[in-house]
C-alpha cells in the first residue's frame, strides 16, 4: 500500500468573495478549481509553495455565521520572513495578533502570530525553520 498524502482541508465560509480575497491577500492563494452545485459551491485555493489546498465550502442557503465550536484548532502557514508577513497583514487591515515565540525545554520552538479569517477561523503563521518547513 502506498503512503496516503494530505491534499486539502475544508472550511465552511459565509461569503465566497470575502474569503477568497482574504486568503489571496495574506497567503497568495489563488483559485485552483471551483465547482458550483445546486446547494453549495466548492472553491479550491492553492499557491506554488505547496500542493496542499484549502477547500472553501459555501452553502448557498446559509444566512447565519457558522458556530466554530470548540473542536477546531487552527490552520498553519509558514513564512520565509514572518515580520514582513505580519507587516503586510497590518498594512492590509487584517488585524494580526502580536508575534510571539514559544519555547520548549529552554529552547525556541516556534515564532508565530495568529490571525482570524473573515469567518473567525484561527490561522497560525510561523517563521519558517526547524520543524516548520
């Protein structure tokens, strides 16, 4: 048996254009594919840095925001220059959190900031390096 490979993560979003613009602005994700069905639309976003895709699902009859519950954690991206990515998010009016460093056993483990997309999904943006490649 071959090793399974991760290909996409799906989140439900309220407004296609708003979500596509957010992911394009901060992560340079472009629409790789779009499938329109009677009651929902699937939008696959990707960029040249990775074959992994983000699938946005828009349920056409949805009029209220989604309850994210307490099961969702976060989606993570790595950036070659975390400070520049943070500055870009600020300049774009996207309200990123502060840059923080987490230590493990007395050594830096990861430097990151969190930001929420238009639907409230948490996204961690990590400085590329170490285990975060």
